[in-house]
C-alpha cells in the first residue's frame, strides 16, 4: 500500500515497512551509504531514505539526482544521523524517471524567486512554492468552511458578462468575430456585435457583485469565489490580470454588520492557516527573514510572520471614517515634512502611500476606512444623508494596502437611478439590476476580498505573482 510522506513522518510504527513515492530534493553519498531526501508534496518535510550498498547495489541507484522520481519500499527506523528523527532503510528502489542534472533547472542550491518564476512549470517541486500552495489551499478551504458554517450559499457568478457597468477596471473582450475581417455596421463602419457569438458585446467579468446581489435578495446570504479579470496595465506587486475574488453579499446587512463580518471572516481564515499550516508557515517565515536581511532596518517587517498573523487574529481592527483618515494624514509629520508624493486633501482617492502610512506607521494594525466621498466610489453604494459620502468600506492590511473593498448598497430605487444617470450608467441596460429595487427591495451589503492578496499576506511573500500557480500579468501568459 502506498503511503504519503506526511503519514510516514507522523507514524509511530517503527520497524514496519512502507512504500512511498516522491521526487528527490537532494542526494549525497557517504562511503557505502546513499542518503536521498524525498518529497511528495504531502507536507513540507522531506523523508530521508538510506540506501545501503551492501543490500542494494550502487549501480541500481546510479543517475539518481535532484528531480528524479522514485518509488521506495523500506523499513521505518530511528535515525542515527542528525537533522531528522527517522529514516527509511531502503529494501527496493524503483526509478520512475531520472532528471538530468545538466539540464534540470532546479538544483539543490537556492534559486532566486525571479528564476523560479521563469520556471513556474516546476515550482510545485520547490520548498517555498509548495508551502505557498499548500497555504493557499488551506485558505480556500477555510473560506468555504467559514461561510458554510454560517449558512451562506456558494454561488457561481458568470465569467462572461455583457454588463460593463460595474466599472471596477478595464475589461478583456470576449469575441468569436474574425479579427482580420470583423462584421461591420453599414452606416459608420463600426464593429457590429450583433454578429458576434452572443449577439452583443461581451467581456470577462471584473466582479461578480451585481449577480451576487440578485442572489442575496432571495437566498439571503451568499458568497462567490471565482476568477475575475482586469486588463489593468499596472505592473505592480499587488495586481494580477486574472485573480480570484471572494464576494459575500448579505440581505438585511447594514454597513456596521458588513464591517463586523469582514473582520470576523479575516480573523477566522488567518487563524485557520496558523492552526493548520505550521510547518509551511515556519518555512515561509524563514524565507521572509532571509529576504529582509538585504533590506534597510526601517523597511523590514516589524514582526516575524507568525507573530504578525497572531497579532491580526488577536487585535481589533481600527475603524475610522475617510474624513478622519484625511485629518490624520494632514496632521502627520510625514505630511508636514512633505514626504508624500501625492497631495492630501478631502476628496482624493487615497494613494497606496497614504494607505500604507495609516496602516503601517500610524495605527500599526489593520484598518477599516468608511464613508468615502461618493465621487470616488461606485454608483451602487448607499448614499449618506450628508449628500457627500457613501457607505463604503475598505479594509487595509499592513504590507498589502487595500485587501477588501465593500459597501452597503443603495436600495432606494429613485436614489440609485439618479446616481446612475449622474454617472452615465445606462439604466435601461441594467433593468434586471434595478428590478431588485423595484420589487421588494431590502437593505443589503457585501464586500470583495482579493484571494491572492490574502495569500500574499498570510504567506509573507512579497510579489502577488508568487502566490497564484500560473500568474497572468501584462505581457505574460506563459504556462
Ligand atoms: P486597487 O485599488 O488595489 O487596484 P480596487 O479598488 O480596484 O483595488 P476592488 O475593485 O474594490 O479593488 O476589488 C476588490 C478587491 O479585489 C480588492 O480589495 C483587492 O483585494 C482585489 N483586487 C482588485 N484588483 C486586483 C488585481 N488586479 N489583482 C489582484 N487583486 C485585486
Ligand atoms: Mn484596481
């Protein structure tokens, strides 16, 4: 029977035989013994295989180096060497596939993240990335568990959409028209999307929120967890062209309920990772410490990774209004010494430098900013009585900036229609959305969490391309 390396590393059944499969991380020979560290992805740890040439001829394992794939049958014994408490004393070594040391890109020595990114097809075989992807899995599972336990329904919003009204970002077009010879309108020569697959112009979704609202206003509490696409040409360490978003939407929720849910949810999923991914997080913590050695003192994280995660789980998020946040910025020494690149005044969209100042320098913990000026936020956000602000909330995290964007939604038909007209959003095309306000409207709220930004925060990685298996970004769709 095949056992995973995780099971063998946790087993107490010494002197019994096990069969394991895996890839060689490292191999060394000392006199008449070969030591092979084997990893099968089931956990962070490697299993040490000891091959005694008195029992297995040396030529049987000739050619086995880093990257080779093996099946080993052997006995679990207490290790005499240092660094591990157990070995498998090999009885049989079967080679599934060798990997030529001259051409196999991954060597036992350390590679730069940049190098591994260029070889992303093999990164599941590296220590750091297999840890990242196990943590990613745990977080995804925790997201579903959290909502399921709270009675939320998992809804799939469409990926192809004809509505581009959300305005959350630049969209990718979906078409089957012949690019060399597209159908054109007779009158003005513009492209005739009536001839296109769906009979209208369509794109990849930037958010499932509008559909989420339709579902919540019938099912009560729902969440989506699916891919979203933004053709934003921003080559930052926090933006992807294809990313996964979690969007809960709740009927009979006001902004305060929405904030409380967002905080409880974030703490839950982070705690889940801390409780279930200790070995992986230790590896990632070490990696981060190593990376930060090269940085200046004041650019380093104030806490090691695990301490930071526990800190977030155990402390209340700070809550301030946008107006208060602007006051804090204006009163800061940072502002007075003209250290911000972008100007600060009421009405601006907070720049990442402002957000990071608030979170990292001023509050030193996650912050929820509410009640933004209506002119910098989307049409569907509930308007406050002051006529200037909307019931929006952004959750900002240290080192990340915005991790969640959400709001209470405008449920009053007239107010929503007026705002749409002001913002040039076609109310006739959006009839289906407005129907929810026309028939049995209800207060409701929701938010969007960028899943990769969550994984980035929990894993302590610094580039969002390193926390999704196959990143899509400007000029890059390899693998
Ligand atoms: P940003 O200002 O950082 O570009 P946004 O205001 O465009 O974010 P929203 O439209 O509110 O973001 O989307 C909700 C969440 O989705 C964000 O809080 C963030 O976590 C995530 N997100 C947005 N754009 C991207 C992207 N290009 N790549 C990865 N995650 C993203
Ligand atoms: Mn954006």
